[in-house]
């Protein structure tokens, strides 16, 4: 299955609770933190709820070789 690279680009301060929980469920902990997730309907729902807080891109071969998580800075 395809993977998506998700990066938190905005703070959760002041975000609605549903979006905040969606970002945490994706495994993001801070701004500029990136994770690789499987492209499933469940993860698409999380991304839709928090679309104003995250940036999404398809994971390339370089991202997959580097591992599933990377530090923000």
C-alpha cells in the first residue's frame, strides 16, 4: 500500500479538539515533525479533519529508506 509523508506545519494551540486529536492520532508531536503513514481510509479521515494543520506528500523512495519517523529539526 502507498505511504504518505505527513508534516505538522501549524500549532495545535487554539485548534478545535477534533483536529487536535487527529494530529495526535497520526503520531505528530510538534511543528515540523514528520511521519510516514499508510494510505488508508482511516488515515485519510484524520488528514481531512486536520487539513489546515498538516502538509501531506506522497512518500518517495528516499523517505522510505530513511525510516518511518524523523525528527523535526
